């Protein structure tokens, strides 16, 4: 299969450099990746599954190394996460396997633009999530990656620094699973994971990691939602006074919104593996000047839908006792 694929690609490369034929090269790689990953997902033999995964790693790397591959979306690949930043300087490809003991093992690549080389360089990712101590405070490299299957990429900028925030899921093991807010930057044209851009949160947070029960659920997404803040009055000279507030304002902005984690039982508060997401309680990170500011108690609902109309209904809290009239005494 590999010889036929390489032979077909070689024929197209030698034949003509036209865009249409180059597109056929990408389609050939795309079809091969889809077919190979489908085989992996349906392979019951663990040894064969990992052998096929090695072939998949090589196939994806070869595809990403093709010239102008950053401009090809690989949109037909549904079972592998492929995220490209708006500026097309970053592409992240991730997937995972589940070992026989239930541990999730992650694989992938970062395709990063190098201004020095004048092209994109492909970096393999080495999953080290089980070995990393205090992952929220560590700056990591592709060789020491906190593995995750990424679902969204958010590009922000602070002066001359560009940040690529990734939202992902790590299935963990039989004891815990994780949701991750990762930050990817380019330092000297090389990808680095982790950045101290989280504000009003724990000190020196390089990434946010939510640990919760394997049977639990935690919603984490970047979307338009609402939050309430106090409105500041302006004096005649245009100055604001912190002590002079009127009413609250409800604002709708893009934010990273997530469920608040709560313990299954009040006696399990020190055991994160027994926490679950409470969908009725939402917190968020709101981006300002490239930084993520923590905002508790946001309104987690679809902003395109109107707020439900509240009708006040009178309630009878107690039933008044009817007094019997006092009988008149006969003279």
C-alpha cells in the first residue's frame, strides 16, 4: 500500500507542478490517513494496533512535510483532530490510543512556521502527561508534551507576542480524566507549551488543567456568552469613581467558558478524582490584550435566545383558619 502511494505521488510530482495535480497528492495522503486510522480504531489486537499507529505517524508526518500543506485543510479526516491557526503559522494534529489498562496515550505533530527557514517545520509530539509533576506550572516542549486531543484553537496577541490557546481533552486513565487549556507560542521559531498569561487565577499558571471523575462530564468551549459587571458612573469632568456605581451591565463577549467542578460528596473535597462538572454553575476566562482574565459566575446559555420570561405568581404559604362566629347566648 505504501509503495503504491509513493509511486502515485512520484508520478504526479514528475508529471507536472500544476496546482490541480498537487491537490491530488494531498487527497491521496488524506485518503490513506483516513483508511489507516479506521483500521486502527477497529483493530482488536493491541500489538497490531500499535504497529499500524507507527505507520500512521509516518504517513501524517510525510503529508505535513509536503510543500504548501498548510493550505490544505484535510477536511475529510474526521477521526483525527487537525487545527490550523487563523494566521496559518501553526497547525496542530492530535489523536490518541487507549492501552489495555485503560490509559490514554496521545500522538501528534505541531507544524510551525520558521521565518529563518522560510517554510513550516514539523515537530513530533511526545506524550509525557503521566510523568509531569505539577503540570499547571511547567513550561514544556514538544519532547515533553502534556498530551491531549485538541478541539479548538484561539489566536490572541499582546503587543508583538502571538499566543495560540488550545482547548483539549485527556482521557487519563481509569481513575481520572482531564480537560486542558493549553497555550502554545513560538520562541525562536520553535513551539513551546505553556505561558503565564492567566490573570486573577492561581499564581504562575502556565496552563489550566481540570481533573475530574472518569464517569463525570465537563463542558469546556470557546464561545459567545454573557457576564454581568457593575456599571461605573461618570462625573461631569468624565472621571470615574469606584465608589459611585449605578446598576449592573450584562455584556456578551467571546470567552472560554467551563462548568465549575464540585465534589460528588462533601466528604470528598480533597479528592479531585471524585469531582464532576456542575452545568448550572459556569466560570470563564475572558481575553484582554492577549491575557486571559478569570471571571466567575458567568451566564452559560445561548446568547441568541431570549431570556425566559419570569412570571410572578402569588403563593399561599399558609392557609388562614376561618374563625367560627361566637354563638349568641340566649337571655
